[in-house]
C-alpha cells in the first residue's frame, strides 16, 4: 500500500494538495486498521459522532499542513 501516492507531496495547486491530504488521511486509517470489514462496521459509530468527525478533520488538517509546507505554500 502506497501511503504517499507517487512518493511525492508536490502538487500543482492548493486544491490538489487538499485532495492529497484527504487521501493520505484515509490511507493512514487503512494502514492502521487493515480489515475492511472492521472499518465498515465502525463507520456508523464515528459517522454520527461529532467528536470523531472533528478528530478526522484534524488529521486531514495536519496532513494538509505537511503538504502545504512541502509545496512552499504554493508561492512562485
């Protein structure tokens, strides 16, 4: 499983960087809990829990900050 697609954090735009951050966060969860059936079983629990959703958003924000720094914040 490639946790960093194409082995790079470089993206052309902030929008692509955000998409990469979301993909990386999702792949992290898949790497931690490798059983797809278990993940599917847990989904109803966290999908309706505001604290879990906030935590997921925080993980994406951290990934996005990492991608943004790698891209020099898309400055020319």
